[in-house]
C-alpha cells in the first residue's frame, strides 16, 4: 500500500511539474530547494536587522520575512513551475529603512503602504503587457551580459561574505586577511565544493554547506545569540499598512511620494528582469526563440508577492539571484521553489536559529555559482563595438554598483545611443529609446538629489 501511494505521488509530481521533460527528478528538486534555502537563509537575520532600524519590531519582521518568502516561493512554483525563489529584496529594504523612513521621515506603516501600491502598479503594468514589452525590447546580447554580470555579482557577494575581499579606502576593495577564521573556513568550503563539483557529486553545493557549517561549529566559528522570539509577534506588522497615510503625504512629502513609488517600481522591475533572465538562462529554460516560458505567470506572481509582503510587514519581495545555486544543484522546475518556500515557512518557528549556518559556509556556494554563470558571455560578439560596449557596461556595472537595475540601465542606454549614432534606429525601437530616456532622466535626478 505504501509503495502504491509513493508511486501515485511520484506520478502526480511528474505530471504537475514535468520533471522528466526537464531532465530532473523529485530527489534532485528537493536537494536543489534545500540548497537555495540555505543560500538565502541569511535574509531571515539581515532583513529584520535593517527594517528594525526603521523602528519596526524585529521579531515581527523576522516572522514576516519567512512568511512572505514562503508564500511567494510556493506561489511561483505552483503557478509558473520555475525554480525561482523569492524573498524581501536587499537594497530595497535599505532604501525603505534608511531613506524613506529615516531620511524622509515617513512612518513605517505608510512606507509599507507605498510598497503595496508599487505591487499594484506592477500588476497593472503586467496586465496591460508593459513589462512583457520591456523584456522583448532588450536585445539578446544584453541578456547574456546580464547573466554574466549577475554571476560576477553573486561571486563578489560570496567573496565579501567570506572576508576574502574587503573594503578599502585607498583602492575601494582589497584582499582580506586570509588567516582570519571566517576567511579560512570559507576557503575550506570553496576547495570542498570545487572538488565535489569536479567529481560531479550530486548535491555538491548542499554537502559543502553542511560540512563547512559543521567545521565552523567544531572550531567555534558560529556565534549564536538568539533573540527572544514568539511567532505571534507577527501581529505587530501583519496588516499594519497605512494606505490612507500614503495619499495623505503632502508638503515636503509630495514629491517624495512620487520618488518613493518610482524607486520601488524601477529597481524592482529591472532587478526582477535581470534575475529572471540570468537564472532561467542558466537553467536552460529559455526557448529557442529566446523567450522565457510562462512569463506572464512569473510576473503576476512577482506582483502578488510584493503586495502580500507589504501586508505581512516587510519591504518589496523579489526574485533572488541565489536561486541560481539551486539551479546549479539540478533544480529545473517549480518543485525547487516550493521546497524552498516550505523551508521558509518552517523557519517561522525557529527564525533566529538561521544564524546556525554562518555566511562563511554559504559563501563558497555563491562563488561557485558565480563562476559557472559566466558561461553565457561566450555568446556575445566582442569584436563588434556596438555589441561589446553595452555588454561590457552591463557586466561591469552590476557588481560594481551592487545593482542589477543599474547594470541594465547602462547597457540599454549605451545600446540605444550607439544605434542612434549609427542611424540604425527604426520605428520598432520606440520602447528601447523610451527606456534609455527614462534611465537618463533617472541618473540626472539621482545626481541632482
């Protein structure tokens, strides 16, 4: 009887997620989901720390982070069948806390209302096809550049988390102290994951994370100081958005409201496009026509996730580049995202314990994934200046500015400018030109601010 039930479940999962058609199986998808979760779990600690500085209750934000990430990732798996996990986005949470709340003086419930409205705007843009048109307007060589740029970005984050690369007032970045315990632990993990990958061991990334974590515990590298935590604390943020307050912003906040909504829309839109292109390309899920399958479902999920996240009590929810770690572990379907989502929901019960996996243990996974995501760069014709220059700017600006959106902005603007200078602009390029002008206006605005 048990074997019949297992067989039935396997058949259901096969039919629902097209496992064999995508070259995967249940075991691989579960391993991939766990791997993605482990490389994303830091957000359970980091997001509350950032939003807590906006006056939000830390314990409530920790629970909200898990709930929003779990809901969004499961929704992505069920509706779009893609191995994309979502969680509150880094960068936008800092903008929410330090700029909107602290610098502009907007109360955090009102700021959550702004996040909700940006999610509604995303949904409307998706319904009328604007987001799809934007993706279609981006040339294929920039897609390859985005994937490579994200690879550098992920690798740089891994090196930074490991302490192998550190900030320097003289040279911006410099080599860290490789004798430091965290850096040494990360180097051990990097050697291990590289060797396992070279030997083609299944689950190499997950094995390396677990072994490196155990090594960190053994040598006292895991500093664990859990905060008092109660799951019911989420009530302090859940449903606390103040939409009336958003539309009541006036005086010095009048233009500020426009700025807030613009940044939430702009950064999330292009971060999502970049992440979506990079991860689906790495997974081999982009069609022969260069199009992303089930794009509408992916974009709808993203919009709903942002709205739900604001209701739960956190900043903008977005697709995570760390999803590439699960793809590298073999994840090819929405089952990967669902496993990640379930683990985030389970983490609600023990959110502070995410600290048990140190950054030094997940850093090697990010470095490896970053290296492997450089492969699409071979598809770029580097001998053609009008292709090479926009591609290079895209690749370089993503890690150097810590923003996928900025990389795309430079690449698209350069591509449009070169087409214009060479007289190759056609009527079909109207959206490309509009995007380039929008980016120029944004840079001018930021410079004036």
